[in-house]
C-alpha cells in the first residue's frame, strides 16, 4: 500500500529574491497493489511535484508518505534515511519522468539492461528482456544498438518508460507517460501498464490525456489548487 | 709533512668518535643509512672520502691496511690513499688479503674469502638505492622507514620490460636482514653474493652524500629479483686468467687493439699474484 | 547497504587554531578564522560511503574538497578526526591513528587515488605499464609475466592500446594520462576509489570518455567511489548521492537528483542555477 497523508510541499528560494512557493497543500491519496491511480490536472498544478515527493527527488515539507515494502515493513518515505530509500529505489520503485533523461553514449539495449543487472540478472537475460520490451513498444531493431540521443522524441519517451518499468517494480510513478506518443505507441505503452497492474504493482500516474487515463485507471484524483479531489 | 703536526690518522679524536658512533649505529641497524658529518680531507669528494673517513676512524697502530681500486693494489688512487694513511698513522701495509685487517676498496670485494678479523670498507658514490625513482631525499627516507620498496622493484621491472632482462650491472640492490634495501656500492653482481652470511664486517661510506651503513657478520643479504626473473651472475664461462690460469673468478677484460684479441685476467691483482706464485712452486 | 567507509569530524587546519574556530558553529570569514587567522580548510566533516555507490563531492575552489581527499589518502595529516574502512580491521580501527607503515599498506591495498594533475600520481619517465605495475608490486606481487599481463589488461580496459604500454605517460595526452592513473588506481581492486577533479581541464569529448570509463569500471568492479568536482555536470553524470561543500563544511547532502531539482541551501541553489 501507498498512503499519502496530509502532504505539503514548499520551496524556499534563496536565489534572487527570497521567496516561498507552495506547490502542494495538505494532499491525501492512496494506492493499493494492482491499482492504477491517475492524477489529473492542468500543467503546473503539482502532479509532477507529488510524484517527486514520493520518489524523494523533492523533500517533503510536511506530512507522511506511508509505504509497505516487499518484506512487509512500513516506511514513511517523507522521513526516511537515504540508504533505505536507495534500496527501495533500486529494488522496488520505478520512476518515469516527464523529461527525457537519457544516459548519453550507451546503446539503448545496454541502458535498459542496467537496472536488471543491478538486480542480479545476467547480462544475457537482461539484454533479452530489454529487447522484448523494445519490440513491444515498437522501437525498431535498427535502433537497439544506437545511442538514445539519436532517437526521436517519441522513441525517447518510450525508452524512458521501459527504463522505468523493466524491473517490474512494486511501485511505479509515471509522469505523463503517453504525452507525445502516436496512437499505436500509446496503445503499446498502456498495454505494458496493464501488464504491470496485473502483476500487482501499485501505479500512480500523472495524466494529461483523459482518453488514456480512462482506459486504465481504477481511480483518479483531480488536482485542484494544490490539493486533490477524489473523482468518484 | 711533519707527522707531529697532525693527529694520528689525520682526523681529530672528536671527529673519529662521531664517525665511530655512526658506524656502531649502522652495525646495529644493518643496511640502514646513517647520516654523519663528513669531514674535509686532502682528497676531493668523489675520490673515496667516505670510505677513507671510516678507515681513519677505526684504524689503530696494530692494524694492517690493504687498499684496492677495482681489485687492483697498484692503481693511482689506491696508492695515493695508502700513502696518505701511512703518513698519518705509520701503519703496516700489505697487498696480501689474508694478512690485512682493514681492507679499503673501491667497487670490488677480494676473491679470497674474508674472515672474522677482516673489516672491508667500501667507497660509495650513491648510497640511496631509491634515488633514480624518488628524487626527494625526505620522501626516500620515509619510504625506507615504512618499508615501502615498490620503487626498488619497479626499477628492475622496467629494465625487464624494456630489455627483456634485468640489466642492472654493478651496484645491484639488495635486501639486508630482511628489512632495509641497500645499495652495495658499484660492486659487480659476482661480489654481491659475498655479502650474504659473511664472516667479516662490511662498512660502507659515502663522503659526498654523508652516509654510513653496514652489514655485520652473518647477516642475510639477498639481491632483489622476481619469481620468474631470478638474480643472475655475470657470465664468466670459458674464461681463464692469462696470468695465473684461474677460472670462475671476476675478470678484467683486456682488448688488444693490434691483434683484435680479447684476454682475461683476474680483477683482484693481489689474488692473481698469490695464485701465480703458488702455481710456480 | 554495507558501510564501506566512515569519516568522523575530520578537520584540517593550517595555523594554530583557537577555541573560536574549533567550534564549527562559529562563522568564519570564508574559511579563515577572524581571531587567530588560521585557515580551516576542512571543518568537522563527517560522511559515509556505502557499498557500490558513487558519492559526489561538489564545491568551488577553496571549499576544502581536495584537502579532504588528500587527507583520506594520507597525503596530508588531518588536525583532528577519524576515519574507518570496513576492509581494514572490520572498520574498528581509526586509520589516522595507525603507524605510517600501516597507512602505506592501507594506501597500497585498499585505496585508489586519481589526482587532477597526473604528475602527482604517475612517474612520468617510467613506462605506463610500469606505473601500473608499481601498484601491484606494492601489494606484494613478484611475478613479472603475471604483472605484465594484468597491466596490459587494465590499460586495455581503459582503451590504451597495447603498443603504448611501454611508453612513458610523458608522451601521452591529458586524457590518456588520466586513464593510466585510473588503471593504476584500480589495479589491486581496492574497495574505495578517490577521484579528484579527474576531468578538469580536459577537452569535452575526452572528458566524456574518461567519465564513461569510470562509470563502466565502477559497475564492473562494484567499487565505491568518491568523486570530487567543481562541475555539477560531472557530479550529475556519475554520482548517486552528493555532498555540497562550502568553506570547509558540508552545507547540504542528499540524492543527486534531489540536490539538482530541490536544492535547500542557498549555496546549492546558486550552484544549480549556475549550470550552463
């Protein structure tokens, strides 16, 4: 289970003028295993920020993020030590960011293999699985040994997604996974997400795309003035 | 020169005492370089002043002195040193290794085995075996202190990489008493073996560099080498001394430019003379 | 998740020091004590390094990051503080308290260091193979053939061609010299690798190559690495976790992505906003 409890996030800017910006205010949500939960709202409404707070990229200012790990232990991700978080990030979390964080100068198939190798998979098996997923999202074989920096926007996005989910994480955080994808690719990606869901992962996604969201989400929250409203 | 103008053995007693203290310390720490205040002598630096200061500090009226230069009693340097010591001590001199009590030598150890009553004093140009790898005197001393000798092996390793074998000729680095790496002065590899478990006392003096070190009797002295590149002697097979007929000794090579022939004769002239005399009887 | 190294309250002070500057809560003028004029290059730094991770240390000139590295490699003696290595006596002995002979042994066997200036880490007149071999010799190896094979392997891994193994680093470009240093540093498979501004001053493409090789080597050997750089881009590329240093102190510490996207301290924010 993932439970976000009364979470607020404020930025204290010291550069330029001293300024405080609040992007989330007393937010609550929950995600169960095997559930896809959608966050819907306009750009800049705080969807990404919430995902980042959960992943630890942003430091939560107030509130708790309760997460039960594979061993059944409960953690508060808002107040957790770095080594435990590192372990969870490697072993249990997957994060698909909105922007294309491609690792330069490594072939696509090797980029994808790395998270599996980190988990103890052999390089052969990792490469095999990476290629399976690359096919699934329709990235042509000719690109598999190329540097991702040479890919198109849509190809990079698909690569990003696979990178985030290739280890079948227990908790998946998706930031606009279907933005900039053509309909075929979109369908492929949604299929992958459904596959994850069926394996029991908890999936929390920020979606611009109502269509896509409606296909796969079990539950959705609207982001309204830095808070969330559960949509029935 | 009036002998009365100078102290016995030229140096004043205070100097001799300081040098002796350095020698005693050197003996108690085999192979370790001990700094000393190197005195002015009528011989310039680079001509054996280190060895000479040791000799002058330990010599007594009953000693018998032999001086050789690359094995030869008759070279100019050996004669000069002998004359000098003789004038300020009146001590008996000899070319007979067995008869001598103190033997001062440049770059060679006598052929005949030395015994308990012998002190061999070697003249040393460069006492620091790590000098070519580590230029800083301070850092080299720290390395000796920490038994950090990778640089000494590196020297030999590099030769193997470049030339296919260890090319270190004279002055082959050795490990003394399992602790200090020492530069045994530029004696040929052949002589290096004579240092190990010897009956005599070896003293090394570097006047210009102001260091004294020692190998006391029955100390282990092992040349540095590698498992797959062991220490090798110079090749002296099929060489025979043209004067006395000796084999398996260290030779001087003499090239006759008129006939184009190479001849060999014993480097140790005293030994050669003895050997030749014995054979004629 | 094992702790590989722990540093406790490490300080390096040049000068007498006084009660004022000894208290790390008291502000200094940059890193100089206004009372006794001592320069507190490193002030009470504590940090940990875990299994198979890359820790970035970022800061500007004068932040103390290079001084910190040098102290950890025994190049300079710290004024106070302690450090523990899991591989040395199970992490129970402070490595600053043991004899210099022991410290040499730790340095030769358990640590690897790559200096910003290759002259500090290499013998410029000895072959590059010989330079790497020296580290092996220091760890007790005495078989030339085996050492030659291993050094060739290490250098090859750093993409230095076989026909240049006998050449001295003096003949190499900057990037190549750094690769020789890296080969030497990892020769004995140390658990900890220290990298001090290793790509500073190199051309961009060369920089990229060296960084890629470092990443590859770290993944293959599972070494824990401390990377020091003033360049956040380098830190971003290599490190999982980052520590930000200013005037000898750590002002912020966290995951690299957090440091870059949600910097808390004003100095970290300045650094991040300075990224080109």
